[in-house]
C-alpha cells in the first residue's frame, strides 16, 4: 500500500497503532527495508492531520503505559509458578489500573558475592561503561513507567552487583529485544545482550523454574489480543 501511495488508506488502518516498535520486521527484512519507519511516519501523519482528537491520542499513550503494568503483573504470576491463563482476562482491567510499587528490600554487604557467570555477562555487555545518561530510558519503546521497566535501572543494578535482586525481578522479562538501548548508547553498552544474559542466568541458576519460559510465552500470546482489542476501543475501529 505504501508503494502504491495509498496514504489516506494507510493512516486509517488500525494496525499502525498496534506496532510495538520492536523492529523485528526491519531486522528480518532481507532487502534492508524499514517497515517500522513507515509505521512511525503514518502515526505522526495521523496526528498531524488531526485524524484523531488529542484526547484519543492521550488515551492511547496512557494505555501503553498501563499495558506494561499488566505485563509486569502477569510476569509476577508466572514467576510464582502459577499459570495465569484463567486470570489474565478476569484481572485485565484491575492490572491496568494497579500502579506497581517500588520494590524495597534491605541489601547486606555480606550478600554481594557475584557468580563468575554474572560478571562475565556484565563484561560482555560492557555495562561498566554506563554513566547513567538515560539515552536508553528515553528511547526504550516499553519504558513508559520507570517503576515497571527501565533499562537504565537494570544496568545500574548490574553495576552495583545486586545479582540476586535483579535476577528475581519481573522487569527483566519485559524487554522485547528491540536492541534500541544498544543502538542509541553512546558508550557502546550492549544493553539487550545484558538483559538476555540475565534471563538466561535466572533460568540456569534456578532463580526461575524451568517451566517459567513456557508459561511466560503462553501468557504473552494471551495478553496481546487484549492489547489490540483495547486499542480498537480507544480509536473506535
């Protein structure tokens, strides 16, 4: 449709608002096309031309923020060993409206003993180069609420040596592997590799049970139909 110049038809498609900006389409394209750039342009064009009211756009952005809450709550259920299949739809609305409280626990210096695998992952990702400029936070497509997910917070936890605390956090599972944090980092920190490494360490180290990845994958497949349905309701599709 873009090649045919059907701009009016494209800006009216509901699918442009479903895009997560994960860039998988771009990374997998053998011809180096950038579909997410087209989608981003169409969204800006829809806003620029006043196709939808400011209130509608505001509701859309607010829902994006709340959706990450629902993902966090779902992850927590999966981490506790529960299969959230029967709970996601029934708790969907309450999870959207429930703020995530900061996780506050005492940390004893005697507990700061790091495994070699943890140190290796940090070294591979070069997290020590991070000086908290917030480039990753500002560009991350799922960082709408820093208490829910914030790549900079993850890297700071790593640099502080809080291994067990970060491996037990639901936040590390909210990353969509878009590699944006890595691409925008002026200090060449490989953020997406660090988060992926933390996920692998959590599984290998028994922090999460072996059935967790399967439960979480299943939960994601249940969450996103609700995500698109909510967007349809916001825009009146």
